């Protein structure tokens, strides 16, 4: 998968739950319409919108690059979970 398209929020939240239970990510509610994914090792966080039914491809691309930068999971692992 070279680039991501828009995906449904429910499918994306399933991947987020997997990251929280198996990888070094902590999920917190950051307001009414957002959640915040925080790396346990570095303390960096990434806000994720969850109020809409579809997650934008640009938000998804940014999140995947954040995961790689913080060495949480690789792009291939994320793609496998997203299927």
C-alpha cells in the first residue's frame, strides 16, 4: 500500500486499541472530539480526531510517520492490522 485513503473511524479505533494493548502507546481522552496517543518511552503525543465517521488520509499518514519516528511499530505492521 503506497498511500492511505480515508478509512472509517471504527476500523481505525480497532488499530488504536491494538497499539495500546500490544505496543508502547497510551491512549487518553483529550476533549470531546479527540483522543491523544502518547508514546510511553519518549512522552511525545499525537492528537487524533474521532468525532467524524471517516479519518482523513492526511491524518492517517501523519500518524503512521509518528509511529515510525517513535519506534512504536513499522508501517508494514500497521498496514497488516489495518486490513
